[in-house]
């Protein structure tokens, strides 16, 4: 059986995403869930996001429903961001030095 493929991140937020994926692996998550985070990483690269912050305009752009999509797609993208940057007490979380969505 081959080892599962985990994404390699390249955006400015790569350190945060890489840390989250390490947590995901430690908790036994399958790499399929990691593909959502890879989509966000590619989006950040495509729009030229170059800092370790998460400004409101980036969140709004990421979660905006695109032509041909249902509103569920935008809501799913917001769920992805929430998973990336939540600080819930029910699961361990690495320290985050950037800003969180307002």
C-alpha cells in the first residue's frame, strides 16, 4: 500500500497550513480533507496574497459565490477558513501570529 499524498503549500500562509496538516495527520485524518486547504493555498497564490495576515477583503473574495455556483459553495469555503483559523478549545491548536477573520 502506498503512502497517501499530502499537499505541499507555497503561499505566504504555507507555514500555518503546513502546521495544520501536521496536526491533521497526528489526529488520523485522511489527506482527502487536506485538499480543501490546498485549494485555499492556490487561491492565495493566485490573488498575490503575500503576508501572514488574513485580511477581511481576502476572506470576502474567497467566500464569494462565483458564477455558476450555488451559495453552498461560498459557505463551504467559509467553513474551510474556519477550520484553518479557528481557536476552538475542543482541539489542540498551534499558535497563530496573524489576524483572524473579523
